[in-house]
């Protein structure tokens, strides 16, 4: 009996706490739009280098990505990259950005909640979301509400399809497949190709399908095609044996780095060492804790960004990222950094001010991004332009892993 | 040659399932409850071994013993806090609690070790066996897993058959109330069962991650479900059944992938399970026990 009483008391207390939490959030949200601009800017840019008194009110940029959960590595990197860009822009004086990152745990429903919280905050432009399926859900809301959105890394075409307000900083999945096949053919990396892809994942399947059709055009022979799903992503011996017996000299892996690391380990155990070609999901394999980077030696991938590139902007960004977050930035960080700068340049060109309603900002930004004379130079490409569909045009760079680091090919 | 290689891989994968299934079947056979948190105890064991070797630099054998000790304590704690208060409750309540414990462990691991995957160093120092001029390669991990699986199976059979504690376990399994009247400490017996099951989970975790070296907070859940399937396949509650079920499941999975389709691997595994259960509802080696009404 006593136990039950204690239990019910605890339950009652937790419910009260939950209710109080709800009340707090909903009552503080409307007022959050009101306070003085300087405090907004300060909260967006905690770095001390922010100018003492911003002359203008800050434009409110919302950010949504997985900051916790299984895809946190992508969301956190993108948030950090965007934060650096916001701090830099605010330090320049002139136009100020208020930056509000929200977590969606790579979950479509939570992403929409985060989007609604940002709307209450008074968001004018959305930088996000980072991952594809939440981005599709949030995109539908943003399209209905007329909010301009630029995603750093949600690469599926479903993200931008039929929505004039959605723009991408990354390549679309089909483009990656086509570019990979062309690159392999041009560089004569291999003639007999084996593919292992995740047939339960839209990203992986999307790249594979375009790769297969383009490979046929390029005269590449796909000798082995095998699949796995998230549930069977432990044992790859069958897939590797199939590739090995088919005599494949190049293994194309349009998958994320976690299963890819297993494939590399098991292939080595089976004395099979083909050339390995990956896509942007392979990025991160070197940051896998305790991973023997010797296994990834010689792995090639197409990625728009390499942290070791020698140009000044990349070097400065990598250094700053390393100082602030203690690790080497990946392409998600660079994509998000570019997103903020592209938004910044477009805002200046379109004459966006902090007091404009989001819908007006949206129309002006769409017009600017799709204008023929708007092109953007960033860490992940030069002379980037956007089609009316929201798709970016930029050239992928081939990278190869040598001595545990990316080197341009 | 490909056939032999697939067979070797199937037995290796199946042995991992079998060790996990032994833990499931042990707890089910004696406490008559499905411990769905078993897969997550495996994950905790693997993380402990990972930390011991990678952060503390301890030798493999010490790391494995440490993982076993931590998992044993964890198993007894879970049993004491979550399952013991529900001893008289309907089995559905215990089942839901077990699922709750499973989520609790996964999220606790997420908080402690973070969401980024970790690459597990193989704790098996045996070089691969190369046969037929290198055409057939059997990894050291596979050899150790198969041997460990057989040793554990024989050990458990002897333990439940020959020792006093084993007798007490069988008595509790048959009738808790009667066992108590005979002077058997039921709570203590069930705690020991959990302790053994959890120690086995630690071994399974280390072997699973040595063979498939990616460690995530969700690492244990899918192998856990497959192993549960294996335990049901072999006849849940039966110790040799768990081993036979696990190894067969591994072989079917690999052969299904190799000779039918990689896309349908799981569909094939579960269709076989359904067919077996239709023909023999108690599983391959399960005993038909009349339900007491």
C-alpha cells in the first residue's frame, strides 16, 4: 500500500512538472519575439567578438537538425559550422543574424515540433533541416507557411520536389550516383564493379539506381549487386564473397560509414582488397572512435569538401572549428557554414531587414536565389547557382584517404 | 568452395545467436519470463569491455571478466528492482516491464557513451584459419565463438542437471509454490538465474562485437530479437534447443542471402520460423508441457 502511495505521489508530481513545463514554454514563446534586439543578437552569438551594439535588429535564422540520437554526428557538425558563420558575420558589423538551433533527433514529428517552436520565436529564414525524412515533413509546413528554407545536407529530391521555397546546399542523391559513375569511368578506376547498398534506405537506393543507369552509359560493367537493411547490417560475408567471386576490382558503396566500416573490416578478413569508392555518407569514417584507419586506406569518395584543402578560407574554417569544437570539420559542417553565408549574401542582395514578415522574406529570397546573376562561392564549391527547383549546381571533388586523412585526387 | 565458406560464416553467425539465445532460454525456462532487456545487457557488456581495453588498456581476458562482473551485477539489480516486485503480477505486466528496461538501458548508454558509433577492437587474438590454399578462410573470432558456444551449452546442461542449485532451478521452473514449500528460496534461485544469464550476455557481447566490430547503443537489440527467434525455433526453455536453433538460424540467414536474395534475408529467416512453429509448435527440441489451469 505504502509503495503505491509513493508511486502515485511521484506520478502526480511528474505530471505537475510536465504541465508546468508546457505552460512555461507556451507563455514564454510569444514574449520571446518582443525583447530588445541586442539581447537576441547576443544570445545568437555568444562569442565575445560580436560587436558591442548592433546598429540593426538581427534577422532571425532558425536551425533544425539531430543534435542527439543516432544521427547526432551530422546535426552537431552542421550546427557548429553554422554557428561559426553566424559569429563571423555578426563580427563584421552591418547585418546581424540571431541564430536559434533546435534538436529533432532525426525524427520527422519532433522536427515539426522544433519548426513550430522556431515559428513562435519569430524565425524569418530556416537553415535546415539536416536529415532527409524530417526535412520532407518540415518542408511541407514551411511551404504552406511561406518560410524560405535552405538545407545543408538533406539530399533527396523529395525534399525540394514541388516546393519553390526549399533549396539545397548539397548535391541531390541522383546527382551523386551519376557523378560517381562518370568519375569512375573518366579516371578509369575500375571496369568490373560490385555494389553493396542499403535497400531499406531512400538515400542509398536513390544513389544506386542512378549509378546503375549511368554506369551502363559509361560502359562500366556491374558484376555484383547485393543489398542489406538496417536490421541485417552486421554480417556482410555473403555480399563480399559475391563481389569477390564475380571478380570485381572496384567496390561501390553508396551507404553511410557505419556499415561501410564493417564491410571494410570483413573484406580484409577475407583477403579481398578491391578499390573502394564511396559517397558523402562515407564521410565520417575517419572520426569513428577506435577505427583502424589503415582499413580505409585508399578509399575514394566524392565529397564537396575536404578539411585539408589548402585554400585560405578552408584552412581558416578548419582551424577555427578545431579550436572551438576540438575536432576536424566534416562536410556537414562546411555545408551549413556555406548555407549561412549564402543566406547572408542573398539577404544583402535582396535587402532583407529584421522587421520583414517571413512570407515577404521568402518571396524575395526565392527571387534572389533563382536569379541568373546570383552565384555563391563557398567552402564546398565555387560559382554555385540554384535552379528554380531548389537544386544546387556544383562540381564534386574526388577525395582519397591516405595515411588517415583526405587528400584531393 | 563458396558453399563451405557460406556454411562456415553461417555457423559463426549462428553461434553468436546461440550464445544470446542460451541466456534467453535459461531465464525463460526457470523464471518463466521473457527478458527482452537481454539484448541490451549484451550491449552494456560490450561497452564495458570496450572501455576496459581502449581507455584503461587492460588485457582482453581482464576486460572480459570485468564485463561479466558488471553485467552480473546489472542483471541482479534489474531483476531485483524491476522484476521481483512483479512476481505475482500477470506475465503481460512483466513483459512490458522488460521492454521498459530495454529502452532504459539503451537510453542510458546513449547518455553515457554518446550516439557516435565506436569501432570495437577484436579481443580474440587468434589468426584466421586458411584452408584449401586460402580459398576458405575461417576467422579466429568464428572459431572462438563456436567453441565458447559448445562449452557454455555443455556447462549449462551439467549445471542444471547435476548441481544443487541446478536442481533448485528445475524445481522452481516446474512449480514455484511447491518449490517454496520444499524449502527452496525462490527469489534467490531466480536471482542466480539472472546472474548467470547476464554473465553469458557479457560474453555474447564481446564475441558479437569482436566479429562485427561496430558498437552502438542499439547494437544489442536486433541480435537480441534474432536470438529470441532462435530460442523459440529450438524450443524455448531447452538449452540444447537454443544452441541448435541459433546455429540453424545463422545458416539459414546466410544461405538465404547467398542463394536466394540479399533483399529477402530476414523474410526467409522468419518464414522458416513460421513453418517450423506450424508443424511443431513447441520448437525443434521443445517439450510439450500441458498448461496448468
